[in-house]
C-alpha cells in the first residue's frame, strides 16, 4: 500500500468530515448544509476557484498545478445526496435526521475528494487543472444531467471526467474495466382499464386485477424468451395498485416497474416487446392497457483509454494484484453515465468490505479506506496532468 505521510495525516480529519456528513444527511437537490460545508472547506484549502449552484446545488472547485506545459483539465466527481431510509446502525455518528441516512457511501465519497482537494491544493505537483465536481441528486434525481445542462463541462473546460464508488469487494482493492459497468435504469408505467363491477358477478365485468396479474406473469417472458441468453436484462414490477373493497372489481389497475439493460439494442428490444405483451395480454382479458416507457439513467460505459489511466493510478496505490480488471457489470445504475456521455472518462470501484452493502439501513462507510481513496485521486491527477 502506497500512502504518503501527508495523506495518512489527513485521514483522521477526513474521517471527522465523513461522520459529520453522515449525521446530517440531505436528499436529492435539497443540500443547503452539505453544499455549503463542501464549498467552505474548498475555499479554506486554497482552491483557485469555487463555484456553487451548478446544476442547482452542485459545487465545482478548480486547482491549478504549479508546473507549466499543459492546459489540460480533468474532472474528479463525488456525489453528495443521501437516501430516504431510517438508519438502524446504532453508531455514535448515526443519522440525526429521521427517515434519512447516507446508505450509499456518498459521505465517504465527499470526504475522500475533499481530502484530495486539500492535498492537491498544498502540493500542486502537476501541470494543468484539476476540477473537483461535487454533484447533487445522484439517487434518482439526475443531478449529473443537471450539471451538464448547466454548462459545467464547457464552463470549466473539462476534457476528461473520473468517478469512484465504494462496494463490498475487499478493502484495499479496486475494480476497473472498459465498456459497460452498470445498467441503464428505465421506468415503466402501465394503466389497465377494464369494466368495474360486483365481485359476485364477474361475468358482467372486465377484471382489471386479473388482467394486471397476467401482465405481471407474461412480461417475465420478455427477457427469458426474447433476449439473447448471453446478454443481460431485468424487468421487475415494484408496484401494483387496484381496488379498495373486497367485493368490488375495480375499473382500473396501475403497475409500475423498472427495466435494466446493458446495451442500446437490448434496451430497444425489451421496450418494444414489453409494449406488445402488455397491450395484447390486457386485450385477452377484455381490458385495455396504456403502456408508458420512461428513459432514465443511461448505462455507465467506461472509455477504454481512460480506464487504463484509472487502473494505472489504482495500481500505484494498492499494487497491480489488487486491481481487478474482470469484474462483471452490475444491473444497478449510476448517473455518472451522463458525464461519460459528455466526456471521456471512467468510473472505478473501491472495495470497502463489510457485512452490509449499499442501500441497507445497517450500512456504514468504512473509514479505513479514506486514505486509499484520497491517494487514488491524487495519483490520478499527477499521472494525467504530468508535465
């Protein structure tokens, strides 16, 4: 493990930042405390420029290297928002806000990037500019898309962009791969309209609950019988609402679900087949289905060259044997994908171990990996912005 003495010294301070963020979670774009603290620290560290309000509540800081010879700008991104979960860890630094907690490690992501900011602002052992991007609303709000729409890439001249997310791989390891690493996350909404009636006289009605139940079963064939077995797709219904009484056949039923895919071809195939299966299944039971497909977060697709840069920086910190290059993609989603559509870049995974994965009410970020993450960010800047 290659951790500089200065970064090792920063680790305790960064841990305190992390635990403070953890105690005071905020959701989506509504990050007044979080954004203010991030901006305050970046200014205190001596960053050359700190801009707030990008993408509504995002923060971007610039640090110029001390060496001449390049005008290159690379971006380093951390997310900031928490989740609407009730924490059950019982830790001293547990969330103080009812119904909210940092259950995805964004508190740790902020602490690591802030630590890197402090180190880079002190050392400036690089040429060009590091742009530190603190993003709101990763958890379903499209914060990356909002920052891009606000002109972030052009305003700050960002030419490459890099992200990092924790996972349950062993602490002290990284995972890096080119190509798809996580899935597109789309939503489906199905409104089934039939003919309401008395539960004792179903022959006089068009039963929307029966039609909806058959739709749930039928759409499971879309992946198993239409998608190449060597490809990947997931279709899940997460909500079915219909009726209020035990003796009334409701006139309508409503279903909501998620679709996850790793290629645009499979995404288009699944959308088309879902529409056909849903509409025809409803017709079979004398009902009508209105099918709506809502495109959400696209696939995270790492650029090959930038993935190699990221792997080189990770190996310089933890050794090449601790950088996994063959980890399969996940069907989870990450809105860093919007940034990778706008600029070349790479999202890496940093292992933290632990018994509970992200989005679990007993999850907590592993503070022991904070100096590893800080070191990775610093090394990546020094490699990519070498004179």
